[in-house]
C-alpha cells in the first residue's frame, strides 16, 4: 500500500496535469518532468521535516507521560497539560513541556498552525464543560504565545468539552478523571492534506 506522503504527492501531480492540460493543447515534456520532479521533491522534503520534528519531540518528551503521533501532514501531542477539577489555570509542572514544545516549533517550523484542543471530564453540564474546556485551551494558547514566543496568528484554541469519544478514561471524574481534563496539541504544516480536520465538531475561537 502506498504511504500517505506518496498518495499526497500523486494527488498533487494529478492536479497539475489536469490544470496544465486545461490551459494548453501542448506541454513540453521537459517542462512537465521538471514540474513533477519539483512537486515530488517538495512533498518529500515536507515529510522529512515532519519526521525530524517528530523524532526531536520524542526525545524531548521522553521524560513526560505524553504520546507523540505523526499523521498526514501533522503531528499530535496527545496531552500537553492537565487541569484540576473546575480549573483552567496551568499547573507549574506542565509549563516545562509547553516550553519544550514551543522551542521545537520556533526552531523548526515557525509557520505551522497549532491547535490547542481543550477537554473536560463528564461532571457538569455540556454547556459548562464546553466553556471550561475552551478556557483550558486558551490558557495553553496564551502561554505558547506570551511565554513560548510563538506568533498569535499561529496558535488557535478549540473545545471538545466532555465529548464521550474523546475521553481518555470513560466517565471518570474527580481524581480518576484527571486524564480527561487536558489540552492536546495538533500541529498542521502548510500545504498538508486535512489541515482543518482536527477541529471538526469542536467549538473554537
């Protein structure tokens, strides 16, 4: 089965062929080959960059209970911060990993779009938890911008509230529900496929 990056590259080449053929009845083979080679090279470079960033994150986050996942054109950090019940204030113990994340982004990809995804445990109403989870995501976003040095336009905040399909420990609240009271980070890279998929079904600002 072809890899994700290969499928993306083939899709880009296909779009180029359709566009080029629609503009003229004749395309020089040398021009066609050069453009195809450039598209494939750019796709390969992006994948190499994502692989390098993923590896550095694995190294930096090895000391934390955090899972790093590389997907099509994006990197997900499953938990960057946890929160106390009914709270949206960042804990001191989570700030170091936020500092580490911000440094990787500044050093490697200052133009990436970062989405802070906020979550709540199932205690309380859906409306309350939607707002609480958004405040948590905003707290992470504000820290990454104000302390981490990332551009304000680069980081956005969304809320999934107490969505059942996103709970780490199903139905858990109180001390056992800490894994549910969290913020995750998804980093999308310019030109990648599915750039807005991470916010589907979420409230955002």
